[in-house]
C-alpha cells in the first residue's frame, strides 16, 4: 500500500509510463530505494539508476525495452547483482530491468535431459529441484546459492566443477531473448543438437547483457554421477602444489574439480564462517574431486595420491563421508567472502593462464604484491588455469583503492604475458575494459564492437561495458572511413 502511494506521487512521465507497463508496485524510483542498485559485486564503482522495474513476464520486458528505445532512455538487465566486474552498474543512469520476479522453473524433460527456466531462477535451486530424480545442473559458480541463471548466461559463468563438465555455454540449449529494439526472438531449438545459421546461442552467452535481455533459458541437465571421491592435500611449497596440478592432468585424469588455495587464502577461510582446521603454516592446499561410474574411481584416487607424494605433499586425505566432503567445499566456496575476515576490503581478480605456467605466474603475482605493498591471496580453479588473485586493501586509506586496481591490472598483464587471458568467468564489465587491449588488437576489438552495433545500434543497452572507451573505437572508425574515402 505504502509503495503504491509513493509510485503514484511522481511528475516524471517516464516513471508513470513504466508503471503503466509493469504495475505501480513494480517500479522503484525514490533515491532511498535505488541505493541498493547503484552497484553490484564490483563495489569500487557505483552510479544511481533512473529507476528499477520488475517485469513479471517476457511481454512486460519487451514493452519496457520498447518504451526505453522509443524514448532514448538507457537501460540494462540485472539478475542477483553478484557480478564481480561491474556489468550491472548503471553507468549512464539506466532504467534497470530486474529479472528477479521471473523466477519459475517452467519445465523439466528428463527424457531429453533438459529443463526450461526463467532468467531470475537461482542456479542452485535447479539442482535442488531435480536431485530427487537423480539429476543436476553442472555449472556451479561459488555464488550459486543466490546468482541467477540469466546472469550466468550473460557472464558465461564457470565454477569449481566446470573443469570436467564445461562452463555455462556448454549447457545452454535454447534462449528466448528480447532484442534492444523490443522484439522477442527464439535462439536454438529445444532438444535439437544443431540449427542452421549463425551460432547466436554462442554469441549471446557471455555477451554480458550488451546484445539483448534473456527471458527464458533451456539448459542441459546431467545424471548424478554414480560415485564421487574428494581429496585434500597440504603442501609446504606453492610450486609443489602447482606442479601436482599439471602432473594429475598429464596422467590422463580429468578431475571434476581441482582447486587450489595459498597461505593467505587459507588464513582467510580459517578465520571465517566455515573453518576446516587447515594447518596455518602450509603454503598451499589442493582440493581434488573425481567422479563418474564407480569402476575406476579407486585407481584415479591412487594415482592422485601418488602424484601428491611425488610432489612432496606434507599430508593428504580422502573425505570419509559426505559430511566431511561438504565441509571442505563450504570452506572453499565461501572463500571470496572469507577475505572480509582478514581485510576491510578486497578486490577479486579473474585471469586465465595455460596450466603449465602456474608457478611462474604465481611468482609474478607475488612480485606485484611486494611492489604495491598489498597482500594478495590466491584462490583458484587450478585445473583449468583460472586464477583469482584477491587483492586485500583498505579503502579508508587514501590512495589504496587505486593501488588495488593497479595491482589487479598488473596481475592480468602477467596472465596475458603468459599466453592467457584477462577473464575466465567473471566477465569484463567496466572493470577490465582497458585490459581488453592486453589480449586484442584495435582491429579485433573493432570486429566485436561492430557485432554489438548490429544488435544494439543506438547503444542504449548496457552502454560503456565490455570494450575499451568507445572514444577509441570511434577514432578507429573515423580513420577507417577516411581511408575508405581516399
Ligand atoms: C562470492 C562470489 C563468488 C562468485 N563465484 C563465481 C564463480 O565461481 N564463477 C563465476 O563464473 N562467477 C562467480 N561470481 C560472479 C557472479 O556470481 C556471476 O558472474 C553470476 O553469473 C552473476 O549472476 P547475477 O544473477 O548476479 O547477475 P548480475 O550481477 O545481476 O548481472 C551480471 C551481468 O549480466 C547481465 N544480465 C543479468 N541478467 C541478464 C539477463 N536476463 N539477460 C541479459 N543480461 C543479463 C547484467 O546486465 C550484467 O551485465 C561470484 C560472485 C560472488 C559475489
């Protein structure tokens, strides 16, 4: 009742029109209501939106988008707001289209091993909803207890178990998308392996909300593995832990997950909500999980124990039961937030490297820490070379935020120099726009921004994200035009 009264008390025509589309209770526009939408998981940056709307179905999303497009209002989509690269930050005072009220599981088709969800459906709920039937949804970002599958599609999210099973894009079979002009299109076909034409499914997945708004998702679901075994190994030297990672994979084992934490990370997780009792004086730990049919699992575990021994492991154990396994995973999966127990602020970075370069890149990150005087913890998906340097800082100290950002950029430069890339799963957003130049030439960036222009010609949807400043791209375009006319 209170909200309805507030919504009607505005002279802003746009707000009134938006309220006509979604209903007056489904629009926020007062400053005190908008504050939570100023930022996402990349809290270093914030900006006020014009309004937040909560459509309840695809038609309402399309009508809001059409209204924004017709009235030159910038807009963007938002899921749970857990993104770590600033993708949902309304840089241009956007109308935020929140998908959290579109949160239904629409259909489960066990015969064809697929499920259809609305974009606001929370990742972990899907596995919870189908586990009694013996199925699960594989992509498992550590934020899976609250992030949305729509946000996962936009970021092409990964997770601990993506080493063996692939990231989000490998599990998306079809999408319904509202284009930036407000049209509703279907991409992919339920139950059909391939469709003719361009691979728009691959293009939209990972496009960070710059090409359209996803309103329905068909995902692949998998049968629960017959057996799982989990190993925890402690090392006195980071290098031994890193070498063990490569050795395990080169023995032909593809673990479901192969995670690593260094000493500072261990200090954090042990000081936070889910301590395991890891020794405080070890330099690194590995959490390794193998799964599949029961036959062969024991041999894989024996092989892993042998590798660890050869790499001077201090101690290693296999989880005795599901309770112990769950405890280890809770400790690992809450690792980012655990940094709050040992530092007032932290910046999560996200680079990718060839697995074999792990020791030298970790050494480089250590040098960045010494140069900047900031502690850097490392928690990462070691098996697929996806590093997460966590830069600890205190935003209250003048200049330290800038120093943290600089340290983050240097870590990404180290990843790029090692033949890797600047993001494995968290996206570019606004955080890593300039770092795109570490891995792409101007022409390669231009090829990508040309694609964006086809979908998003007026640049109203999520502008200012993903690519270096549009100024530079505009410059390149002007140069190309000039060259063409000469
Ligand atoms: C503690 C923590 C741990 C994390 N661990 C992981 C991890 O292991 N792996 C990983 O990949 N990520 C991880 N993340 C990052 C984040 O959770 C993921 O990027 C997730 O996919 C974001 O989902 P969301 O619903 O919060 O999206 P939001 O943050 O709301 O949005 C992210 C981007 O997607 C766009 N978007 C959202 N919904 C839609 C839609 N329906 N259509 C089009 N565009 C849309 C937004 O515009 C924005 O650009 C972690 C984050 C935190 C805070």
